[in-house]
């Protein structure tokens, strides 16, 4: 198997289970398409290059972290 190049197409699938998944998913509305069902968020993302997918991953993670921190702050954690 050849070593992937930054210009290769790529994809990822991420499933997140969280007690406040609905609140977290609200923070993802402008970031990525997702499916929310029963405290689980499913995300499938693809891009024309690994570099582009990495940028999308980073944006997604920043959004999730910010949403989780906002949820924690409203709970008083």
C-alpha cells in the first residue's frame, strides 16, 4: 500500500455519544452535515485532499469543544 499524499482524496466518519448531544449538535449546524438520534451524533465528511479534510476536522473539533464548554458552563460545571 502506497503512502497517502496530501493531495489524495480522504474521508472520515465520527460517532459521538454524549448526554447533551442535542445541544452539541446545535453548535455544529454551520460546520458540518450530521445526523442526531438518541444522544448520538454521526458525522461523515469527505474532501478532495487530505489537507482539506484536516482543516475540516480542525474546524469541527473547535466547534465541538466550544459547544461542550458552553453546555458545561450552563450546568455550572
